C-alpha cells in the first residue's frame, strides 16, 4: 500500500536514502508522480515550514529536508507528464543588490519548481537593471525579490523604481520576502505581495497568477 506519510516523514527528517527508497516503492505500488509530489514530498515540506517558524527546526535541518526534497523530485520530475507539470507560470527571482543571503531564496525556488513553476533564478547580489533585463527577456508573470539585511531592503524599492522607469512594472506582479521584510513594507513600496515562507510564497504566486 502506498504510504505517503512515510515519504513526508522522510522529507521532514531530511533522510535522503529513505526518501529515494520510499519514492521508488510508491512508484512500484502504482502511485502517480503527481501524487508523490503533492502527498509525499510537498506534504513533508509543509511540516518543515511551520516547525522552522516555531523555532522547532533550524537552518541545517531545513537544508537537509530541502536536499531530500530535491532528490525525490529528481526521480519523479522526468515522469511528470506535460499536463501534470501544470506550467502555472514563470517566476524570475533573485536576492537583491548588496545581499549575499540565498538559503531562503533557494528554498522558495525549490518549492516553486516542485509546484510546477518555471523559475529563473538570478542568484545573489542582483542589481535592479538585471531584474529589468530578466523581465524583458523571460516575460514572467511574477518577480520575486529576497533580502535578509535591513540595509538591502531599500534595493527592493530601487528595483521597483527601475522597473517602472523601464516601463515593465505593469506587466508583472512583484513579491518580496526575507526575514526582515514585512507585509507593511511590501505595501509601503508598492509590491504586489509578501510571503513569510516558501510554501506561502508558492501559494501567493499561484494566487497572483490565478
Ligand atoms: C546564514 C546567514 C548568513 C550566511 C549566508 C549564507 C547563504 N548562502 O545564504 C553568511 C555567513 C554569508 C551571512 C553573511 C552576513 N550576514 Co547573515 N545571516 C545568516 C542567518 C544565520 C540565517 C539566514 C537564513 O538562511 N535563514 C533561513 C532561511 C530559510 O530563512 P529566510 O532567509 O528568512 O527565508 C525564508 C523566508 O524569509 C521566505 N523568503 C526568503 N526569500 C524570499 C523571497 C520571496 C520573494 C518570498 C515571497 C519569500 C522569501 O521564505 C524562506 C523559506 O521559508 C541570519 C540569522 C537569522 N536567523 O535569520 C543572519 C543575518 C541575516 N545576517 C546578518 C548579517 C549582519 C550578516 C553580515 C552583514 C555579517 C557580516 N558582518 O559580515 C553578512 C552580510 C553579507 C551580505 N552582504 O549579504 C544579520 C542581519 C541583521 C539585519 N537586521 O540586517 C542576521 C539577521 C544575523 C543577526 N542576527 O545579526 N549570513
């Protein structure tokens, strides 16, 4: 019998070997790749998010879970049919200028990808003009910006201004995140949304694209 809970638990524990083994057993038992993603892999990450927020899990553990998620995804991704891989939309994302933190941004990328989004990751220390170029080149529905320093939050506003100046602001929804960022700040600078974790970021993207 397919045991999605076992897979979710292995993700939560960051147990790569168990994730790989259980994913294979589930596939053998007839579970669909999409069921494995939603009911096993992402269900596991859904346990991790709140526990991390509550201070019951720490960064290295979250990274282990994220790595385990990646390994599970590697097995099922090629099997997801075109219709399964609901290409819900394209998201351009990056850590803003002056900021080198990318652990959280990478989690967001991973969760978005596993949710079927086409993600263009611009990396860290991304200047406003690079965001603008990426919007022109990839025509995304959503642009995501991450900042972990109070000093680099200002770069989010500068990026929004650069997008307005380049005439591309209206064609995308802009979302922001990172530990010091708040909904209030998002409202202040005129971003379209804010999310406090990767799971909520995915939900927000889906909602904005809706
Ligand atoms: C790891 C870390 C580092 C690593 C970064 C490694 C890496 N590859 O990312 C290193 C050692 C390089 C580093 C360097 C520095 N750091 Co540092 N760092 C941290 C630390 C410990 C953890 C951050 C982290 O990864 N959290 C875990 C992730 C999962 O959480 P998260 O990033 O918040 O992401 C989640 C959400 O915010 C959201 N999210 C994130 N991005 C986005 C984007 C979008 C669009 C959305 C919707 C959501 C979203 O989803 C994520 C997943 O759930 C924090 C302390 C802390 N507890 O936050 C300090 C911290 C952020 N660092 C700090 C500082 C000061 C620095 C340095 C200036 C230190 C120095 N003097 O050199 C440098 C700055 C370098 C630079 N220019 O960026 C301060 C910032 C203080 C402030 N208020 O500005 C902190 C808060 C530590 C402290 N208490 O003083 N740091």
